[in-house]
C-alpha cells in the first residue's frame, strides 16, 4: 500500500494512480467532499468494465486534472474523486 505521504506531490499522485487504473483494479481510500472516509475498488481498464458502461468513442471530456474519473466495480457505475483527497491506494 502506498501512502500519500510517500508521494512527491499531488501531480505525481494523480499520474501514478491514473496509470495503475488503466491496467488494474485499484483500491483507493480517500476523503469525500463531505469529510467521510471511503474505500473504493475501481478501474479504467476496459476488461473490468461492462460493454454498456464503456465510454463511447474518443470523447475525452476536459475535466479538472485534479479529479480522477473511475469505474467503481462494486457499485457498477462511474465515480470520481480528487487526487489530493487520496489517503492510500493499492492494486488488488
């Protein structure tokens, strides 16, 4: 498990987590906007996402780079969280 304190800065945190998400299931623990702590098993890997939930085409939305959009495999839908709210993450 990698703790936020072990990362150099939030930019590298976002890039590290995003890179892992494209090939793996990742358990991310983060603080929600309301202050609650949440663990989520998530991915960006198409192999773990049902066909009807895959993004259509090459439509890349310009989102805040501090926000990471992921597929929550337990909920079965897309969610997002702020990179600077991550407490821990690990590949599962």
